[in-house]
C-alpha cells in the first residue's frame, strides 16, 4: 500500500471549512482505481493539519497525482489554508 500525505497550515478558525472541503472532494477519490481510504487530522489550536490518502499500489498513487493536485488546489483556495508539503510513502505496517 502507498500513501500521499498533504501537510497544511492555517488558523484555528479555518479548520472547520477545510474539513468541509475535504469531505466534499472525498467522493472523487472514492471513484479512483486503487483508493483505499483517507484520513484527515487537525489541531484546532494551531491550525495545523494533514491528510493521508491510501492507495493499493504505487501505480494507483501515481495515476491519482493530477486529481490530487486539483483537489488540493480547490480545498486550499476555498478554505484559505496553505499546503506546506506533499510527501509520498510506502505503508510498511498496516495491521
């Protein structure tokens, strides 16, 4: 399994809108080949957060890059948060 992790920074008052925007794009992800799930984490005090999308194979992850870029742009624009980094990982333990 593989993961794309998007780290974000905003203010505490931006968190709820960012969560709403991520929920809105979730159906688009669910239609993608190899999509295995998504988790979003937020610290309401600092405005920091990150979202992890999980993909069955590295090929599925790579095939979703354009859609991920578009979704990231839409979410950050609508919620006024900043994507500070995007990283990709192999999931080495998934009980």
